[in-house]
């Protein structure tokens, strides 16, 4: 039996939960790693999630929880790392308000990436203050990720073009 999952099955993909259940029921499991949308989508946009002197790390979080618990957005706002937020389109207002309340600048760059890593990926660049309005004007839809941090203002056009050329070659 195969359960095929886009991205990495152990990053917000329930791979660990499913593997545990199967093992408890006597089914042998082999997990095959992939590249999670947060990393692949950012790279396809030419965004380096870490940049020397700009961002010393990356934090991957989900805005959607099974029990409606909330993240410690204040700690995330003060972390000095790039935030990659999965499943956040429906919670843009909450994310914005929580990060602002935590001390993050309203001018913090944001990249909103729809259908990350797919040939029809779309991106919208904005700021924390303007991301709701820009997402609405862009008609941003799920699935999408948010890249929040200073690195979202940077883009390596050469890298971006090279990746697009490869995607077009692979698409036929």
C-alpha cells in the first residue's frame, strides 16, 4: 500500500501520526522524505529563507490547529527568524494582529505563495500591514504559505529564472 503525499509527509502532513497508527496495527511502514512546500515555494520565488546578517533561522508553523489552540505569536514576532506559515489564508487578520501585538513591524515584508512549488505557483509580495488587502486584491486562495521576514523583500532573479526554465523543460 502506498500513501502518496505532496511535499514532506512529516511536515504538517500527518505522516508521523499515520505511520504510528499503521505500526500499532502491524503494518510495516517506510517514510520517504520530500521537499516541503514552505522551502520549495520560497526557493522557486527566489527567496533565500536564511541570509547572513538578515535571518539566522527559519520557523515553520501552522495557523490551523485541531484544538483551536493559539501559537505564541509574541515569541515568533521577536525570534529574529523567518516565519513560514502554513494554512494561514483564512487567518490573515489574526496572524497580522498577533504579530503586531508581539512587536513585529507593520513594514515587515511578506510573501504569500499560492500552490507552492507547482508549475502554476503564484506569489504576491506585501507587508504585514497590507497583507490582508493585497491578498484580497490578488484573490489569494488556499493552499498557500506565508513567508514573513526581512528575506521576503529579497529575490534572486537569476535563481528564479533558472528554476522557471527547469520547470518549463520538465513540463514538456
